[in-house]
């Protein structure tokens, strides 16, 4: 296993463990389902939400939904690990590991609870234009995708991109 793949696997494990530990604490330590919401800072509250759909609650509902969404997510994770084996940069390897860790964490929730445990709610002193509630795995997925987009816009270190090569 090369160093880039090792980084991706380590980030996968860190994200997965952190995501699952935070959800375990939210459900059984803090008992957020009983409390419903806890203000932490003027811009951050913990608010219990069961997401039965995909990102931002899309495709919400149904009994088969969690199984289908879980199977699709696992298929994507398998593809990410094939990509990780060929990752040419540490940024890509880390991003793939973070995305896979967050996705597997959410699949575990779907299998255990039939829904994903979401609990982080960011707002600005009552101003809340988005109303999204998410978890650490979701954050890792979004940050990983952002890193892949940034990497895709960055000139390649293996000779530059075609627009900057001389004729």
C-alpha cells in the first residue's frame, strides 16, 4: 500500500469512527432524542433529526428506501476505493477517504435505525436561510467533494494541463 492510499484509508477510519462515536454520544450519552435541541453557541445548536432520505432529506420515505440508498452508497464506496488505489495526489486520496468514511457512517445508520442520525444545526443568531441539519459524516462528504473539485481545477503536477502546455 503506497503512502497516498494509506492516507485515504486512515482518513476513512478516522471519519467513520468519529462519525459513529458522535452519533452514539448524541443518542445515548446526551440523549438528544429526549431533549430535542440544545443550544451550544449563538450560532450552533444540537437538534435531533432522523433523515430518512438522502442529502438534505431528498427522497424521504418508504420502507425499502433506506436499503436501496444504503446499497447505492456502498456501491459508490467500492468505486471510491478503486479510485483511491490509483490516486495521484494526497489531496485526492484524503478526499476519497473522507467521502467513503462519511458514506459508510450513514449506511451504518440506515441499517441500524432505518434513518441517518443528523444533529448539527448552524445558524446566525436566529437567521437561518438554509435550515439544514447534518452530521460529521455529511461534513466529511461535503469537504471531500470540495477537495476533489479544487483538485480538478488545479493544474496537474505531471506536466501541467493542456491549456498551459507549449505547442
